[in-house]
C-alpha cells in the first residue's frame, strides 16, 4: 500500500512543479513542430515521438488543452495563443461528435479551460469570444447527454462508443460536459420540445456508475472487494437489465484496471465539489442533497481506499491489480513500483489522474489521509524515473500504458513489457494536477472545471 508521507506540503513540491512546467514547455513545442494534423490526434509515444492511433480521436483535447494549462501555470502568452488557435482549428468536430462518450475530455479541456480563464480574469473580457466558448460547451453537453440508455432501475447512462449496452467507468469524469452546460443554463431538447435536464442525466449516470461499476464489499458477487471497479458494465439493451461486468483495457472483468479506478476517483471527487455548488431546489427532484452527496461520497471513498491499499508504496500502480505477471513479483504492493521489471508494466497515467482525485477528495472532506496520499503520489510522479527530463523525448510523464490487452504499447528492444513511453492523457493530467497544487501554493482561485462567471 502507499506509504503516505505526512510531512509533505504543496510548498515542498514547488521546485518539482516548476521543473515540470519548464520541461512541459519544451515538450509542447517539440510536438507542435513534428505533429501533422492529417495523421490524427497524437495518442502515445513510440521511441519518444508521439504517434496516432485511429480508434477514436479522444486525445485531441488533451493536446490542445495542455498548451492552455501551460499558459495558466506560467503566464507565457505563446501557449495561450497556441491553445486558442488549435481549439478553433481542430476542436469543432468534437463538439458535435455523436459517436463517443468523451466530450468532457475533449471539450472541457479546451473550450472549458479558455472560458474558465476568462471567468477568472486571466483573459480580457470579450463578449463574442465568451459566446463562442459557451455555445461550444452548451452543444457538447447536450450531445453527450443525448447518447443515453435507459436501464431497468429507472436511471440511465451515457453509453460508450461500444454501443447502447455499454457503460464505461471512464465516463464519470466526462460528466464535466453536462455539468458545465447545465451551469450555463442549457438543456437537451427532445421530441415535442421536451426539455431534458442535463443535471438530472448527470446524477443518473453517476448513480449508475456508482451502483454498477464500483464494488463495496457487500456480497454482490464472489469477487466483491470494496473499492474495486469494473471498466465496463453490460446491460441488456432490450429491457435495461444489468447483465455482467466486463473489461476492454483491463486484464479481466473481475480484476481492477487501475486507470479505470483512477477515472472513478477523480470523477466522483469532482462531482462532489460540483454538486456542493448546486442549489437544494435543483437537487430536490433528484433525491435531495443528502442522497446525492452520500452516493458520490461512498463511491469516492471506496475507490480511493482501494487505490491506496493496492498500489505500491511510492503511489504508482501497475496497470491492473490482477495482472497475471504480478504473481512473479513477490509482495509488489508493499515495495516501490518498478517500471523496469520483466513481468508487468506500471501505468503512470493512472497515477496522474488518481493524484488529483485524492487531493480533491481530501480537500472536500478535510481528510488528511487522502490529501497526503495525493501529495505522496505527486512527489513520486514529478521526479525521475517518471518525469521525462530527456529533451529528445516528447512525452512529459514516462512509463504509461494505453491498451495492454491489444498490445498497442511500445516495448524496448529485448524487453518483455512496455516501458519508457508517454501518453496524451497522462501528460495532460500531470499538468492539471501540478496546476492544481500551484494554485494552492500561490493562493490563487481554487481550480475547478466550471468556475464562477465573473
């Protein structure tokens, strides 16, 4: 389990954060010089150079959004211009994309970050620029909410690109698109001008994820361990009944793919923060504040505890807690992670996502265990061998894994497991976690995905 360093403070990580953003600037510039848009969105590195993977273009927002985060952290206008230009040039198709569940990843990371900066006074107020960002976010939230499957318990979920039967745990963090659009006063309009509440769909999806994707040690099945998650939950699309867990990118339906676990930690923590700003009147038709908060908190705490208890001592997890090669690695959960082992890869991108979730949950609950766990993960992640200090490598955070079952991740010559490479979402979320802490250190406005209008 993670050895939580109780002496860490955000200030004690300031030098590591500054180094990360210094390196980040050169990584962004290097990618911009080599990236050819016609090849598709950059996804992961091979030999230190970013490559594309024609599956879905779910990483484009992380590419463009990274430049915006860089500006936010450093004030370097070069990156603001880059983020703005890339958003205008490449993100419009993602706003109206009806085929994916990734709107929160793509559009909140770009249009959302730019609107947030304007709300915070970091960009000059411009009515038409504001309208541009707001319209994109309203449309994105409605398109995401329209991708809807009803289930037998009366709720429903935003279904994955696999089809109407498929609930992905990842989507809990993509709910940000519904939250932002709702905050902007938008709704999904259906047949006969029926107005569908985006907040209602957000809560229903979160509840379905909490119920079917997260385990609580309450006897659900023979592998019901508190905090474990299933990557995919399968439903009968004819009658809406739940059928079974599944996994696309993990080892099995009955083990825990750690990036899916990380999405749950971060997503539930963020929705706790968001719903705390929603009025009692808005939450009343959805069960009321106590019911909604209890549901979100139960899932956030269970997944966070599982991460802490089933991750190596330095806070960087292996890609799946049931990966078969771990049986050859002794007491792997009670020693530091080893990205150079010959049995199973670590996934630094899961650590980057989970770190922010642990920090947010710790802040929300005023819980030092989660807060210090988040700092402990960052302390490891923001230094070698995970921080990429090689100027010839375009990735920022090393030793990430994309799709281990499909064999998509690069292995070094003579190697037996992937290592030494980076991915767009890992780099983006490391920047986002570092920016979160930088805001705390510099006593600037608390970093949220929605932000109040100025």
